[in-house]
């Protein structure tokens, strides 16, 4: 009976400790995933999707750095994500749009291994590039927004290559 009590305690402890680490599931209409599903995107929505995805990337890299330390390319790309956010903030201000709250941390957790971290980076950048390709093709998009979306998508291609190199290491 004592053995069963110990097993129950261990099971409960594992369940509670896992629950403390659990993150909220990413909504289907958030960031790149949302943009890629949306069939009719306005400038307002494009800006929101873009900044949500940049917030998400930055939160992901914060979690990775928190677990594995200040390693490249995560530290460099985290800084670049802030530059991406800043470029988008200029558009939010110019077009007098409300800036969404940065609540992305609730949707990320640190991966188990560094290899998993690189693979998450690869997938995140693939989604980000696809999102910017879609956003810059919005009919009637102002030229400055198209330029920002193009530059951010191009920068993400560089990030993708860095993560692919990291994922290819043993």
C-alpha cells in the first residue's frame, strides 16, 4: 500500500510540475499561421499578423536563450527581431493603428534540445517568409508597407539559413 501511495504522489507531482510548464496553445489566427489561413487581409490585419509573428519569434528565442544560454545565432536573431518590430511600429504609427499587446510569451516554451531549438527556428522562419510573401502581395498595399514586408521577408531568409546550418550540426 505504501508503494502505491508513493506512485500516486509521484504521478501527481509530475502532473503538477508539467502543468506549471504548460503553455497556452497558439491561436489559429495569430501571427504567420493566421495570415497564411486568412483569405482576405487588410492593411490593419497585415500589420497585426506581422508584429504578432515577430513577437512570437522574439519570445521563442528568449525561451531558448533562457534554457541554453547566450548562443549564436539565437542572440543575433533575437536582436534582429527587435529591429523588425521597430520597423513595423513605424507603420503602426504612420497609419494610426493600435499596436497589439505583446502576449507571445504565453505561447512558447523552451524546446528539449538545442537541435529542437534550431528546428523550431527553421520552421518559424519558413512560416515568417511565407507570411511576408503573402502580405507584400496584398492588392492596394501602400508602397512603404510593401517595402517593409519585403525587407523583413528577405532578412528572414538569412535567419533561415543560419538555423538550417545549426540544425545540420550533430
